[in-house]
């Protein structure tokens, strides 16, 4: 199913998530109506039964009183009142028996009333008292049975309400879970295309040669962003190819005229074409130093270009002691010129899994940077230690500390400090950026740290294992 827009997706998910809640509200309303109806019916029933039972009791007392009065003083008026009271009593009893069909005393009470209708023929006072006593006992029995029936009705109503409450609880829990499930489903429908964009961005940042496949069903706004990201990646790859080719060709082409200049300077310096005056020798010396500086810049550019082309390091077991020793020997002549020396403090138990070429570039650039900016007649200290997770390499020297405002940008390409180098060479500002890129390729990092035993200290952290 093709989702046209992000707005439709959000609104659709919102409406779907509301369906269980709407169903819960509807069911709650239905249960409320049922409870209200049952409560109203039962209330009317209880009120009517209580009223009729009270009337039945009062009329029963009137029947007893009138019959007793008639037995004492017979007259037509009392006879009429007694008959009327008996008729009213029968009406009230008939109502209760119709409403409460399970009253067992109704038939017995009907028998007592039939006997009492003949009260005018009763000549024995004891016989009248006996009939009235059974009549009174029957009324009490009716009252007890009515109370029991009302109690059963109340218990049935309470059980019905309990069932509704339990059903409401289960329905609420089930519908809330359904609502949460629908919300999670809706969230996944929204998050999934966003995660796809994040994967594409990460792939672009990692310079991946292959991006994730394009989405076939997603909101049109996100698909438009995805399309722009693919276009951006193609554009970045084109610019990267142009930049790499420019660096490679420029560096290579500079070497040819540079070699000719160096050869010409060597011929002049050796006085092959004639003896030079002191002024000419000074000029030739300046040409030689400029040529050396230009050669160093070209080498740095080639080195940086080679680093950019190395996308995947090759990890192997390395001897960090031998690598540091080779680096010291390489710069021994320059160290002697500056009257400097390197003190190495290396934990020989370190076992490092890393890329030899990348690690060598890190050490070469850090040591050459330290030689260039350290004080003359000073020591350059190399510490190599390890902790639970990292191998830590510190290259420290005494010199002018690096200002805080330069520490963040000094590892960027073509950025360099403002202090003069000991060799008076104007660098290209690529050495420390090469260190940072190499550390990144090795899943590590580099930073400037403050230590007590040195003015400047560069610290490289590399994982102990890959």
C-alpha cells in the first residue's frame, strides 16, 4: 500500500489507535445504561413492595380489630367495614403474590381469608381468636418471605453489577493493550522510513560504496528526502573523485619539475658550470632550502592522498617496541641537529592488534611534529601503556603550549599553529590531520592532553583488540 504523505500516515495511525478507545467508551456507555436501567427497575420494585407490604400489615391489623369489635358488638356498620378491609387485604395480597411469584404463604393466606369471611357466623370467641392468631402468624410469614425475596433480588443485582465490573475491567485491559499494540505499529510505520534515512546518512558519512536500497513504500516527503540523499551521495562521490585525482596528479606533476630544479641546484652548488661567487652560493643555498621545503610539501600531499584512498585497515599483531625504535632511528639526524633526544617508556607486555602502516604514520607525524616544535636541547618523551580497553600512546615535548582555542581545529586538514618550527619550514598543516584520520580508521582517537611532565602532549588511544 502506497502511503501518499506523512500527514496521512500520522492521521491514519492516530485514528486507528483511537478505535479501541472508542469501542471502550461505547461499551462503557452501554454498561452504564444497563446498570442505570436495572437500578431504576429494582428501586421501583423495592419501593412498591415495601409500600404494599406495609399497607398489607396495617390492613391486616384493621381486619383483626374490626372482627374483634364485631364479635363484641355486632352491627351492620362494623360488618361493612370488616368486609371492606378484607377486600382491601385481598387486593394487597394479590399484588404481592403477582410480583413475588415464589411466595409459598400466598395459598395459605388465601385459606385464612376464606375462613375469616365467615366471621359473622363465629359464635365461639375461642374459635375467632384461633383464626385471628393463625391469620396474624401468616402475615408475619408473608413478611419474612417478602424480605427473603427482596434479599435474593438485591444479591442478584449485586452479582450482576460485579459481573459488569469484571467485564469492564477485562475489556479495559484488553482494549488498552490493543490500543498500545496499534500505537506501536503506527510508531513503527513512522519510524521505519526515518530509520532508513538514518541508515543512508550513516552510509554516506562512512563513505560506503553501496547505499541501502531505495524505499518502495513510504510517505512522499520522506521519499523525496531519500531521493535527495542519493543525489547528494552521487555528488559527493564525484567531488571525491575530482579531489583525489587533483591531489594525485598535482603531486605527481610537481615532482618532475622539482627534480629538474634540484638537479640544477646541485650542478650549480658543485660548480660544474663554473665557480660561484659568495653571493651566488648564498642564492643557490636559498634555492636548495626552498626546493627541500617544496619537496616536503609534495610528499605530505602524496601521503595524505594515500591515506584518503585507504578505506579498510588490515589488522595484525604488532610489536610496538620495534615500531617506536624504527621511528627514532629515522629521525636521528634531525635530533642530533637540534640537540634533542627521545626517551621511550614502553610496557613490553603490550600486545596490539592494529594496521602497521597506519600506526607508523601516526608515530612518524607525532614525532616529527614534536621535533619541529620542541625546545632545542630537550627531551621528547614517548609513553606507551595500556588499560582494560585501550593502548595509550603519549608523545610529549617541552615547548610553547598550544592555546585552547586552537586545540579543536588543529587536527583539521591545512590547519597549523602559529609558532615557528625549529627547521624554519612552512608546513602544509596536514601532519596532525593525518594522525587524526589514521586513529579514526583504527577505531581510536587523538587529543591534546595536559600533563605535569611536559608542556605539550598528544595522546592517541587505540582499542586493544579488534
